[in-house]
């Protein structure tokens, strides 16, 4: 199936991918000037995944990015200044200068759960948010990302299995960039395709070229539609390559040069630029305008960040514990009384009518309340006899 995106949407995808790359390149320069306080985890070569996946969701959906998904934050409406002030640890940042990377989110408007450093833990969190949406009467999809290394954690299995049996509307992107720090993917799993893990959970999966933004966007859009319709989670393996070290301090000398050379030829931005030219969606003038706009935006935000103050020392003891400092109220789409005590066992508002029906107990379909002869199944007869 071909992408159905309009010319404007193609140009928007280019804008976000180029913004993602230029912003990170700018941060590399700031890192070399010793201005970046925390770590810098580049997504060079992986921009099509962050941007294409986030672009495919609806505005009310929820995402939980990882540190290499700055592109997803940009698509979701965060500005370069949010990312820059975070990395420079300024008081104007979303976390008021308390974090040196991109551990920030927005529960109210953008529906972004802050990344955590503990790999895999966001999978059950996002499964839970999807399930909560079901009870609240929302038709939301949730999405998070995990690397080839993070896919080996126990919580990856637990979270995905939970999502599968609950048919949670979760899209999980496995970003297979072939390295987990210095461990190659081949030493991480004996599977050639990490997407094959989906079979163990009984869920749908897809493999996509992670350097082709249109393919990534389309695969995610289809996965989101599948999950939103109540069919359960989808695992998408996006194949790509980490083009720099794990973080800025890692020269990645353990990565074969030829591998990097091969993947350089598949650069997602170069490829998309050629596609835009081939489709006559732009010319040199339009490209120049977009690139100039990006340069202006980044420059203004670098100045803003550099001119922002560091947090005052006393702020270190603020916001550590919640003392009623914020109220989080769920967006109820149905009367609360339906779900809260004294009612305690109400049906969820969930489009998956067949929840758990495909297997039933011991392979017996649950809907088979009676046997062919019209008698109740043995299990129920025993129960009746025992008077339970
Ligand atoms: C549970 C857990 N184990 C180990 C780490 C330390 N750690 C941080 S990133 C990383 C490598 C992750 O590799 P991968 O999942 O492939 O993601 P990538 O860095 O390639 O994007 C490790 C081991 C961690 N943060 N959490
Ligand atoms: Mg990796």
C-alpha cells in the first residue's frame, strides 16, 4: 500500500526530520563547548523512525519517547527551546533545570509521558494508559519505543504480554539500530527479526525499513488503526543503524567502518529529499526556505537557552514530593459513578467484544455455555453439585 499523505504532509515530515537532525547537530557543537550538562544520545540516521511514528498518531493519543526520540517530541509540539534548555539545564526548561537530557513530558496537552532511564519500563506503563483509556471511554492509542537491547529486558516480556491479553491499544516500536552500547544485536537475540517475538504474545507485528519515513508512517498508521479498533497491540520492528556512538562520549570504535559506510548510503534524509524532488513536491527554492526557517528557529532558541539562568540552589528542594502542587484529573468520557464504588464490577467500554475469547480456558471457547446435548459443560456441573 502506498502512502496517501498530501504534498503538505510530505513537506511537514521533511521539516521535522531536518529540524531533528539540525537541532542535534547544534547540540553536538554545544557539547564540545562544554555547555551540555547531561549526556547527549544522538539519533543520527534514525530520524525517520521518531518522526514517522509520532506523525502517524492522532492528537489525543499518548506517547512515551525514549532519549533518542527527540523527533517525536518535536512532532508532538515541543520546541527546540524545550530540548535546548533541558540539555543546558536552565531554569526555563520544562523540568526547571533539574535534568540534563530529555526526561520531560506533558500530561495535560501533548500527552507525552516523560522517558525513564530504566529500559522497558514504559511498556507496561503505556499498556496501562491504553487500558485506562478504555475504562474512561476514550478511543486512544498509546505508543512507546524500545531498542534492540531494551527488548531483552524482563519487563519487555511482561509489559507486552499484559498488553496482549488485555488487548490494550498499544503500538510498540522496536528500534533495531543493531547496537546496544557495544553489544551487537546478534549477541542480544538469536532471532534474525525481533518482530518474531510478537508471535510469542499472540499479537500482530510488522517489519519496516526504518530509514524510509513514508513506510514508517504508514506502518504505524495501520498499526494504530488495528489497536484502536480493539484488536490488541502491534509490535513494529524498524530496522536501522546507530550512526554515532551510544552517547557523545562514545567514539564507537567497535562498529565496523564498512557497516557505517553502507548505512550512510541509506541516510533517511537524503533518501526523502530525492523522493520529494522525484515527485516534484518541491524545488531548490522551497528547500532553501524550509532549511533557512529551521536555522532561524534553532538560532533563536539557542540564544534563549544560553541567556536563561541556571536554577536557583534553593529550588533543589522544591518539587521533590507532591504536596498538592498539581492536580491530575482523568478526562472522563462517561459518568464516574458507573465505575466507582458502590458499583465495582462494570463492563469496560471497549470495542473488543471478543476479549480473551480466542483461547478461552484450556482451549475451550468461553461462549460455549452449553454442550451440543444442551447440558451445561462438566466444569459448571461440578460447581453446581458442590453448591458453589
Ligand atoms: C534496565 C536497564 N538496563 C541497562 C541500562 C543501561 N543502558 C542504557 S542505554 C543501554 C543500551 C541500550 O541499547 P538499545 O536498547 O539497543 O537502545 P539504543 O541505545 O541502541 O537506542 C543500556 C545498557 C538501562 N538504562 N536500563
Ligand atoms: Mg540499539
